[in-house]
C-alpha cells in the first residue's frame, strides 16, 4: 500500500506542479476574455435565471440541476481540503483558490453551455455531458468513451471513497470502538443506498432540500466567527494577499506550496473545467443553453467564494498556530485544526457542528457524484438504465465503494482523487477550447435577443449547429 501511495503521490505532484496549473489558468483566461468576462458581466443574470420555472413538471428544473452540481461541488473538500491547503500552503493558498474560482467561472459556463446544446433525449428527460459533446461535435466516440470511463472512476470511485474517508475520519472520534471505521462506513453506505437506488430524480429532489439548508447554516457560522473576531479580520485578509505573493519565501517552497495547494484544492472543490457539472447541466429543462451555462457558473462561486471562504475565515480568525497541525511526516491534520478553531469560541459545540456539517457535505457529495457516474454509464452501455439487473449491480458497487473508502488512509485517498480528477481536466479542457466558438456564438445569440427584447428561445441552426436532438 505504501508503494502504491508513493507512485500515486508522485504522479499527482507532477500533474499539479507543471501541467494543470498552466492549462487551467490559460483556459480560464482565454474563456474569460473571449466571453468578455461573462462570469462578472452576467452575474446578476445568472441569479435571475435560477428562479425560472420549468415547462414540464416531470423534468429537472434549472435550480434542481444547480443543486445536484452544487451537492457534488460542496463536499468534504470545502472543509478538509481548504484547511489542508492552508496548513500546507499557508493563508496565501486561499487567494489562489479564489483566482481559480473566478477564472473557473468562465470555464464552467463554456462546458455547461456545450452540454446543453448537445444534450440527448431520454425516457426521463434529457441527459448529456462531455462524453456526448465529444462524440457529437468532435466525431470522436472513442475519446468520449475514455472520458466516460475516467469520470466514472473519478466520481463513483476516487471522490466517493475520499468523501467516505473524510467523514469517517471525523466521526470515528465519537465511536468508542476499534472497529469504528467499519461501523461508520456501513452506516454511510446504507444511507447512500437509500438515495442512489432511487435514481436521478430522487437525487435531484434530495439535494434541492439538503444543499441550501447546509450551505446557509455553514455560512452563518462563518459570519458569527468573523463577528467574534472582527478586530483580527483585517489582518486575516491581509495575510491571504501578502502570503499569496510572498516571493521571499520561494527558496523555502512556501510560495510554490501556496499556489499548488490552492489550485489543487480549488479545482477539487469547484470542479470548474473538469467536466463534471455539465452532466447535471444537460438534464435541466431551459429555453436556451446559455441559461444553464450561467447557472453552473454561479455554482462555482457558491462553492469557492462562499463555502470555501467560510472555512478559511473560520480557521484563520481563530488564531491557532498552523504548524501545530502538521505531523512529522508532513501530513495536514485538517479535521483537528478546524475542530479546535471552532472550539476556541464554541467549545464542544464547535466540534459537533463541524462534524455534522461534514456529514451532510459528504452525504450530498456521494449522491451527487453518483448522479454524474450514472449519466456516463449510459454512454458506455446504451441500455444500462433499462436493464434492472445491471443497474442493481452497478448501484450496489457504488455503495460498496463508499464502504471501502472509509477504510482508506489519508494520503492515498486524496492523491487518488487528485490524479483521476486531473485526467478528466486533461481531456475536457482542450475539448472545450476546440469547441469554444460554438458556446461563444450561443452567448452572442442570447445577449443579442435579450438586448432586442426578443423571446429567449434557442435554435441550433441560428449558430450554425446541426444534428442535435434538441433545439431544432
């Protein structure tokens, strides 16, 4: 296990130190300039779109699709990932998470707009994602198949195992048993099975209730923490910006650690550009593809600028010494760090609150991740959703992975998820760059019609796209 962990860790370090940093920032800048910074320019419009009602009562609304994607984004990475990035990269890592979120908003817009344009008709509504626009627009079904396989491995495998591990690592301190990980893993697996075996519609209904409640409660706790430490808050903000560009620390590796950990955890948290959210975006019932692109763009901001920032402010305002929470092997004791941070003002309640928050975040992550995996199994096996025996075994495997993930160690769990996620980005980001003009034309069609006061109805032929299942 140590040998495997070493190999996976080396691959992860190379990917995020050299390849993905350049690719993600370059793509984010390219999409931002080509769309005239749509993530800022049409931010108000994105909020307006999520309030629109769906036409078909049996379809998935724009808001429900937002909650599914946010359920996957808002997970254990928002708590454990952020605190880990701060412990290993300093407060400056928060700045790089913010930067990735702002640039990632444009990437999220492009990939989700493309997913809407090339979505497919299904028995229970529409479905799609990168695998489908790769096949239809690039005429590369084999590459689409590779992406689908990697996504399934990432979300049903790596991410769900990681969410289960993080939850178990938090909760086991409250279970007085040597077999705590087995018991907790079994409970989480059973609770996940209840929603997973219900399929996509049950997942969307569950997340639209749980996600807003947990997000609001978490942000409220962060605001209370800031209020109680209002005197120290300006220095916290200052440390985030000054340490993000602490060039004097380059020799010691602090500057590089801030960038790498900020981008790595930022990407894991907001998932912009890696090709996950488009699977939820394609299922939404909207009158124009750009509408869902705007909605998914908003999800990135909810995740990083609100939830991740809340975690960062909680731990940084507490004023604890971060070096005390890095063990001799260089591993971040993230859970203990945030528990102790809340304990400064709230005592034992702080530990209970963060454990409850992580439990909800982990649970919604598991069911949201499975939704993405189920969308892509249909690409590999067209009749999958209609084959009850196959789907039973597939869902049972997903539940089993949740149980097994609870038994992982921290290093292997994080590095496996990072490598798989990086592979998705290496496929999806170049594809989005190639197909970007289609999304740019769709955005121009939307803004032109809106400015002219015309109905925001989309026709694929208006932007030179043919052969789609929808938009004819």
